[in-house]
C-alpha cells in the first residue's frame, strides 16, 4: 500500500512540475536543446526543472511565448519540432553557430512578432512560408549564407517594420510586393547580389527611416520618388550601378557619397550640381 501511495505521489509531483506547459511543447524544446548541442551551451537547461525555469524561455498562461538564446553557443540545426511551439511570439537565436536551413514550414508559427536568426551559418533559401507570419514586426536574418531570391509574397507582411538581411548571398530582383510594406522603417539589404532596378514605387514606403542597398548589383535610374520619403534619415545605395539624378538633399543622406560602379567595375563618384540641386553620375 505504501508503495502505491509513494508511486502515486511521485507521478503527481512529476505532473505538477511539468504542468506549466503542454507535453508537446516540452518535447519540442527538449528536441531543440539536443539538436543544438545543449550540453555545451554557455547557459544550459536543467531538464528536470519546470520549463518556466529554463534559461531564455518565457512561459505565459502555460504556453511558451518567447525563446531568447542569443550568444549562447548553440551549434547544430533548427529541428522541425520547433514548429510545435505554436504560441511562440519571439524567437531570438542571434550570434550562435547554427547551420542548415530554416524549417520550410516555419510560417506555421504565425504569432511570431520577432524572428532573429542573424549571425549564424544558416544556408538555403528564405522559406516562402515566412510570408504567412502576419504579425511579424522584425525579421533579422543578416550575416548568414542564405541564397536565392527574396520571396515574391514578402508584401504580405503588412506589420513588418524591420527587414535586416545584409551580408548574405541573396540574388535576383526586389519583388514588386516589397513596395507594399508601408510599415517598414528599416531596410538593410546591403552586401548581397541583388540586381534589377529600384522601383519608383519606393515612395509607398512612407514610414521608411533607413534604406541600405549598398554593395549589390542593382542598376537603372535612381527613382526621383525617393525624395517623397519624408521620414528617410539615412540611406546608402552606393556600390551599385545606378545612374541618373537625385536632389542634393537626397545625396547627402548617402553615407558613401553616392559612389557607383561603372561597367568596368571602376568607382564613379556621384557629382552634385549645386545650381540645379541635383546629382549626376560623372567620371570626371
């Protein structure tokens, strides 16, 4: 009898310890921990403790809503099991040693507001499913090894304010739908292999404060509609193949003085014409 009571007590105690999240979510976290070499993290998890006690994990109303494990020596891949954390609002794995690709169906985590996988060794393309994250405010994937083009459906992210994808191997043109992201404040696409024109529709990005496209392969005329972005405080479109005219005030926003590259790959300094308050590409 005592043995049965003791066993019942043990089971009840165990259930109480882990009752703060569902078993599915706990299992997903454990698999994530093992997949990213958790025993060698800077700050590890004690798997015998309640999930709410685990470093970097926030639990609200018995649901895992946030994982922040930046600069914690995570190494390995992001397992598909993370897709079971359906209540997640923030996933920050910045500055680790993660490799492999982003799970294709990550867009199923459609409550996420902040997704930061920057400064890792991630490869592959940016999953189209990310465009299903309707609540997404910050998307930071910079300093990885992503290739391919920007998802054509990126314009679906109507709440997106920060898009930071610099220092990758992204190529192709900026999708037309990109110019529908009217909430965007910061766009950092520099140091990729993007090509094509900057659309005159850029004036739709009415909240834009910082635009960085430098060190790509873009060309064509610099759209005069850039001048309509009244909130633009910082811009860098240098080291592309842009040509044409811009206002002197717009030229001043470019921290590299509108330095372009000609067909021979030689640097061409954009010359400001003070009389006409414009800037033109010149090889003088």
